[in-house]
């Protein structure tokens, strides 16, 4: 196994691309959807099941794991892959985004963020240096720069100041990351919805040099139209020969629109979180399994789906176990949603390789209009 990290861009169709990221722990087919395993588990899923859905890579999180069980403990136990029994690639976010959305009593300075744990109120510091050290202890294959993601809406000067702070933090992240063959550090573009600020950020990141580039600062309430407007120019400002990762996205139609605009990787809690709340994604749209109309329905969720929920159970059963709050409900619905998301990615990879992305996209949208879900 070569101790290298590389990206091969294989085919393009319009702005859409398909390729493969090669890491010492395995290959990641792009475009890729990355399930979120916040606290060293994709909730309600065994790692073997996550692999069966088609996921080549999953996400861990610096913020959660530094608080509990701590990165030092995971390191002592052999690293995050061993700890959670996932031997394929792992990407960890740098924790800044989660601090701003989860912890109380935080103070942001040029150095970094001091905050109180949402678990026990203990005091912690996240900075480019501490985030790199935590992600090194976790042993993740793809490390994210420590950045600040400003809440939208915000005025342009606030967006500019925040982006420039993140670029200084990107420089410090690169320096602290050091020389780690087989591991990658990804820069994160900021700049809100402003084309000139996004260009300044992309230029700053390329001057530093990263193995991949994320489009950050989106999926923070701006809405799909504004996000797509930004994606009409932002990915193209980043190096064409490196992976482009859109953070925190999204619903199936967000994902399709992002791939159409040149995004290679995405992560979102939606399929797993929705699985636990009874929201089921199908090619004909969203089914809310809680609805009484499913109580006597013997049909599967989707008779074309390969997942255990669709192969072995009726809507009536899934309705029953959801209403009864049985654990199998979250397991089966999460397994289905993750399978559905991976099948969308596989469909797009094949369509881009065949030069038929537009036809695939039209079919994707037609299926959702079909009705009778
Ligand atoms: C949901 N929308 C959204 N998420 C964003 C995220 C988080 C991506 N998902 C991480 C996983 C979720 C829990 C464990 C790890 C962002 N992260 C960073 N570092 N920077 C962003 O601009 C950034 C922007 C984001 N927008």
C-alpha cells in the first residue's frame, strides 16, 4: 500500500466531474457522499452496514471527540479507525463550525476559540494548532483547516473580515499540519455569497497549497437558490485537479445541483438524522412513515431499492415500529436513507462517465414529480 494521497479526475460532463481519490486506506469514488459519524458512530448503523450502503468514506468530528472520549484516549486505543472499526478513509472536520453552533460561552480571538463544553461545561481551546493536533491524534486521512464560518445574513465587511481571519488560520493550519505522507489537509474557501471575496479566498488558499479544497460558509440558511448562485462560480475558482468538497450539503436535489456545478464531495447529517425522525427519502420524494395512511400498506417503501428495509419489510411494519419507537425503526430507515443517497451518487458517477448527466438529472427530477409516494 503506497503511503500517498492523490486525486485522479477521470471524466467531465459540463461542470460535473467524476474521479477517484486514492488514500492508503482505500479509494473514494467521486462524486462522493460522506455519511456523518459525529461521535465515532454513524448513528443507528454498524460500520459494516455503512460500507454496504456504498460509502467509501465517512466523517468524524474534532469538536465532539475532543470533549468525549478525548482525542488522547482514542490515540492511546489505536486511533479512530480502530476505535470505531472502520478501516476505510475518514475525514474529520476541524471543529470550528460545531463550536459556534453547539457550545455556550465562547470567545473568539485571533488565536482561536475558547469555549465551554456543551457536555460538562469544562473549558477548552480550539485553534489551528490544537485542531491539527487533535485530528492527528484521531488519525483521520483527510484533515480540515481550522476556520470560521460566519452566520448569514451578514454585511459584506463582516464576511470579508471573517474570511481573512480564516485565511490566516489556514496558513497556521498548514504550518501545524507538518509533513504527513498519505494524509491530506484541505483548505476551506469562505467569502459568503460574494464572488470577489470568494475569489480572494481561493487565491489565498492556492498560495498556501492544499491537497483538496472545500467550499465552506454555505448551507447556513441562505436557501437553495442563493447557494446554487454561489456554486455557479465558487468551485470554478478552485484548482481543477484537486477535490472540491461542499460542506454540510444536503437534501437530494441540493446534492444533484452541487455535482452539476463541479462539486466532488459532500457530507450531511440529513439521511441519518431523518432516518430517526421517520423522514424517508425515495426516488419519488419524501415519505413520512409516521403518517397513518401507511398503517395497512403492505408495499415496500421503494420496490426498486436494494436495502434491507425495502427488501424485507412493509410500510405497515415500518410505520408500526416507528410509532412504537422501536430501535429497529431508526436502524432500518437510516439504512434506507443512506442507501438511497449512495445510489444517487452512483447514478451520477455513471452518468458523468457516460456523458449523460443532463438526461440523468431530468429523470431524477421527473421521478420526484411522479407522485403516489
Ligand atoms: C449543515 N451546513 C453546514 N455544515 C457546515 C460545516 C460542517 C460540515 N459537517 C461536519 C460534520 C457534521 C457533524 C460532525 C462533522 C462546516 N464546517 C467547516 N469547518 N466550515 C464551514 O464553513 C462549514 C459550513 C457548513 N454548513
